[in-house]
C-alpha cells in the first residue's frame, strides 16, 4: 500500500464512513491527515505530480474537474501548465444520440454501461468494431464440465454483460460459428464445441433473454 495506488474509472465506496475509506490500507493515518488529504486542492495535487512524478504532459477531457470540491477546472490547469512549462491536450466532449432527442456524453463508463445492458449495436457504433471477449490466454480445458465449459467471471478481465442468454459468434480461419452462451451470477457458460475454435474474438450479437 505504501508504493502502489489504484485509481478506478468509476468510483466506489467501501462499507463504512468516508473517513474509513480515505484511511483504507493505511491504518496509521490520523484523522488530521485524512482531512488534509480530502481537502487537497487541485494546485497541490498538480505540484505533487510535477515534483514527485516529473509530469511533462496533461491529457484530459475538456470538462475535467478535480481537487477539493472539484474546484480546479481546465482553465486552472492551463494556467498551471503554462507556469510550469507542461504540455497539455484537452479532448472535446463527444455526444451520442440514438432514438431520441437526448444526447449522451460518450465515455468509457457509458460504453461499459451499454455492454452490461446488452446494447451491442450501440457499442459497435461507438467502438467501430463489434464487442468481443478475448479468452485466448485462458486454458479452457481447466473449466470443462460434463456438458459445458464454465469460466468463472473472476477469470475474465473485460466488461461482462449482465446475466442472461446471448447470441455470439466465434471467428475461425475461414468461417464463423454462431451459438448461444449463458452468463450467470458467477460464470460464463459455453458449449463444449468451442474447444475446437480460437477464443480470442468471441463477438456478441444480441441479448436473447
């Protein structure tokens, strides 16, 4: 915990208080230090990145905000970067509209939401490719049962659609095989015949039920 930190795309809180979440993995942290961490300003954090990590480039979305109460925005980052001679790239918002007048902001979180809801046509349009699982690094024979192959969700690093039955296909060198797979609370269940195919591109078509 002293040397490794993880910043997830989506933020989740563990059970307990906000103070306990801040102290997670650092039980010797005092309440004073936890409050100081929670009130770190954007400028303070940027200085940590410059002085501690030798930061040379900032790349963020045009609507990015951070620091105490989200008070540091792109204009403040630009000013800081000019003073410190740091390069910046700011990406404009990308909006998506399908079937209604309401526009959605496209982000990795939005795409993951579309995957979990089974909206694979939307995902393909946004990614410019079909959504597919890559299980090429797994030894599928380890998960073989009498009538099916059950791969634990914990063995799959990609976003997995919600529980249900799905129509998918596996590409081979000359053709493809279309079949159904089932996703349960704990596993992704495949028919046995997939042992005969490469498993690095299992494309999702539709959510059947």
